[in-house]
C-alpha cells in the first residue's frame, strides 16, 4: 500500500527524533564517531543496491538527500581502498565546487576529521590521506573528460547537463581498476539519453520523493513548497521525482527537439539576437525573466544558442541580458513592448546606453504566436545547440489550449520572440545603435 506524503513525513520525523535521542545518551567520543557513521543515518532508499551494476542512477525529488548520497558513496569507496582516481562531474565548475565539494552535504562536510581530504581549488582536486584523488570536471566542457581515466565517478544533476557528450566521455574514461562504478544523482527530467540509460542492464535505478527527507529540511520548507507546487505538473517532477513524458497535444515534443539537435552551432551565423520576456512578478518569488539567445546560419536554419533565464531584480537581469548579448556577440536585443517593453528598454540601457534594442508588439495570444515557430521545428529548420532542459520542459507543456505547467512559460515566450525575429519577421533590424562588442 502506498503511503501519503504526510504519512511518510511522520515516519521520517519519528526515526530522526529517535536517533537524536540516542546521540544524547552516549559519550562525546561515541557521538563523534556516530556522527560520521553514514550506515546509521541513511535511509533504506539511500543504501547502494546489491548486484554487479555499473551505474547507480538516483532519480529523486528535490531535498531527497541525493547530494549526501553521492558524497558518502565516494567517501566509502575511497576509505575502503576501492577507488584511487575519482571523477566529480557537475553541470558547471561552480556546481562542482559549491555543491559537490564545499556544499553542506559535499565531500568536505561528510568526511571525518581523521580522514579529511585536502582541497586544492586551483587544481580542481581533492587528495585523501591514503593518496586517493578526486578531480572536478564541468559537464559544460565535455572535452575536459576526453582522456582522463577513473575507477569511480559521481555525476551530479546529469539531467541538466547541456551536452550528452559529457556523459559519453566520462563513461569511456571509467575504465581503471577491477570494478569501476559511477553514481549519478539527479532530479528527473525527460532526457532521451537518460531514459535509455535507466533501461540498460548495467544500471540500478533508485527513485524517491522530497517527503522522505522532510525531517532534515528547514522549518517551513515543506509548507512553502507544497503550497506552490503540490498538484502541479512541475510538482510531480520536482517533489515526487516523476519523469514526465510529452503532454498530449503539445506544440513541441521532446523527440522532435532531439531529432534536430546538434552538438554545436555553426561558426558562420549571419544574425544573433537575445530575446527577453519580462515578468510582471520579478524577484525570487515571482515568475522567471525569459532570456533566450538564438542565431540564423548561412544555411537559413535557426540555432538556439543559450538560455540565460533567471529570477533576479531588474538590475540583476538587466546585466544578465547585456552579458548574454556580449558573450554571443549579438546584433540586437528583442523585447516585448506590451506588458513591460518600455521598462525592459530602460533597464537594459541603464546597463549599456548603446544597446541595440527592438521593441515588438504582442498583438496576438501566446499560443497563436508560438504556432508558426513550432511549425519551423516540424520542418527541421530549428536546431538546439546542446541541451536546454528547463526551456525544453516548458516547451513540451505548451498545447493549443494553453500552458499546462506551473507559473508562466517565460522561457518559451522569449524563444518565440527570438525565432520570430530571425525567421518570421521580414522587417529586419530597425533599432538604433549597436551593442558594444557586437559584430
């Protein structure tokens, strides 16, 4: 019988309270040893599965304790002398440092004082007293993993990795020792390569929800997160750890996006634009500011280059827009005039007075604007250069009846503005001025 979220919450709280009581009953020395005894603290779902698996895929909701599991698994392998060369691969180099190494559940935190590694940030390297080494790699730079060999690996938030090649290169280098293994910790997203990996004979899959770890989460977190996401499609993914498939009647399908995906955009793009979809409810608690970069090649096709969407103050996202334009050497910034277009221009010009901005009018509804862009995808004329999980998740939830996801599809709106400007608008650039550094 499946228990409800509240029942799981109650059970987890009782277990946590009993363990806390036990700590209070023993000596300080015993308590210190027990504090670093992961077998005592972990839940059954955080225990490595038996068998000869090569990949342990932990696909669970936010707050499940995935990071702790990954760090403790690496620690256990090294302490047992079963790993000497470990790869730590995160979405970005910052994620490796801030989450996997220095985070509250990262390796520096879980390792006991008597067996703590030395962290050398400049070398992206942890070194343990027994000589074992773990090296950090960014999945945003798959070439980092071409060549190095390892006998163990921890891949974190792999569903958010932009390039599947990062996983391919990691797996090819996992060939040292007698029993090379990898633990992958990720919030689920419908990525084709991950779905295939989950079905492989050598993969053991663990699933779980946020509720299982409620006793260890901050006060008020569960109430706040449930009030916003309970009963929503995003909640099923982020809280319950479900892998969501395409919505019936969606304008875009994940298989269709995958069919035209390319590893990298061509180097001879004729035009590049940054599109901005402003939010009426900015800040951390509001909807996102959609910021999408796209270009058009000499072949006439469009290429989605970047997704810089965020939840920041006007000053914060204004800088983010200008940085995106400079990073990609964009010709123009495209922003909606209605519902904040004038405000967007003011915010961006506060950062860069010379920014080249085109204001566009939303005379038609979101779905009506999106349909011609979806048709371009069906014709194979739009390519995603790498992966954009959050954007693609929103795209797969847009139907002709509207958006079935949580909040507003601001990333999709920005995508539509960008591709409309590149592929469907024959007026050409009309604004004045040029971006600093634009070609």
